[in-house]
C-alpha cells in the first residue's frame, strides 16, 4: 500500500510543481506585457479599482486555461486511477467551478483592498494585514455555515447512541457544539475524516459518512478527540495569529519589493495598475517561502492534539486503529522523505503519529 501511496504522492508533487511554474509563467508574462503596454498610469479611485478588477479577471482566466489540464490530471484522472475518487466528472467539475468562483471572489476582494490602500497610504501593508486578519476571523466563523453546504449534503447524525457519546465527549472537553452532522463524502470518494468547524455558535461536529461506515465507535471517538484538542488548546485562535503574522510579514516584504519594482519598471508608483501581475507574482513567491513555516507550526499543534486525544480517551489501540484506517482510505504516504515532510506536510506522517502514541502507552503502562 505504501508503494502505491508513494507513487501517487510523487505524481501529485510533480503536478503541483508544474502548476506553480505555469502560474508563475503566466504572471511573469503578463507583467512583461504590461511593462510594454501600460494601462493608464493616472487611474485612481473607482477607475483604479475597476482596472484592477479587469486585470485580475483576465489573469485568472489565463491561469485557469493554462493550468486546466494539470487540474484535470491531478484532481480527477489520477485520483480515479488510484481509487480515491468515484465522483462523476460533471459533479467533480461543478465542485471545481464553485471552488474557483469562491476563490476568485475572495482574491478580487483582497486585491481591491490592497490597491485601495496602496493608492492612499504609505503604510498600506499594515492596514491591509489588519483588515485581512478580520477577514480570516470572519471566514473561520461563517465557512461551515456558508461554504460547506455548497459541497456536501449535511444531515444530522441518526445514530442516537453515537451522537450522545460524541456530544458527551465534547462536554467533557469543555467544548460546546450545536450538534453532530454527517457529510455525504461517499458520493465523491472513499476518503474519511472528521472536523469540528466554526467558532462559538457556529461550532459543530462534522463526520464524513465514510468514517461512520468504516470506523468503530472507539476509533471515531478518538478522531473527534483529536479535533476537540485543537479547540481546547485554542488552535483556531493561535492559527489565526500565526496566519496574521505571516500576512503582516508577507505584505511588509511585498511593499519593499513592489517599490523597488516600480522604480525598475518605470511604474507611476506602487499603486500603478501595471503592477497587478507583478504583485500577484511577488505574493505567490512569498507564499511559497512562508509555507514551510506555516507547516512547522501546523505539525506542532497536530502533535499536541494527538496527545490530547490519547489523554482524553485513554485508548491507544483505538487511536492507532484510526490512524491505520485513515492511512489506507486516504492513501497517505506513511514514511515520506524527511525533507519533504518538513517542507510540505501540515501533519506529522502517519508512522510518526503511531510511534508517538505507542511510546505514550509505554510511558503510562
């Protein structure tokens, strides 16, 4: 199984790298083109925001067209070949369109905010980071209510005994939830997972129906205990703070590089709309650089959540069994290259998580 997983993830890595290169190529080509054929440098106010929106729409369409074959191979053909996807193509495509529409809308709002601030404030990057942080908090609150139902049919958990058991576990952990819901993942894939989504009154337990079909109640409880650990430790809050800090650093560096680029390419200041693809390319590059830092933080809190699950349930065999099933169903790469894990993995590898759990059992035996 691990050989199949290794081949699958190798191809996914290659395709992701190609996607990144093609996206950067489109943005670089657009930046060069606008250096030759510049939009009106005097655009300001509504005209500036309209011009930015038009440029982003053209850039988004160009990137979508160029990378569409890779998206099909990576997201559909390869996943079906390795048994991870059985969703009909039209439904898969509809999900992709919905995700692209949401991502495109959020990207448009983000760039409009950036350029609106760039045109008026020297410290735009500081103001933008504050506004973006507010946006992250809003999305964490409303995503389970607004976005999740766009991709899954959610129904209340019918198994009363399991529902009461999971709600009791949440109560013991001191995490109030509004209910337990089941997502129809089996209509798309055999992959399994569980989540505790939302903040405050929007917080709810969401289980994939594939998890209910393949896992024992003890294993489901262990998976949920891990998710509860994130909330007990305040990982949403900590994650938002880390994301906010990375955004602040990214925008600060982008401001410096954007001003250097404006001087080099003869733009009429950093708010010149000719710099839209250049700024997008800068943010893409800085995002790639920041990814290992975000992943390191993520692996740290994931280890803490594992420890919480083991301490709360006291059931190491159930935890190990859940990890084994998740690895098989999700075709996880159990023993990735250490460098690859450090750079690209948001979770510790499955084998590391299992070994840590077994060591905890030995320490408490």
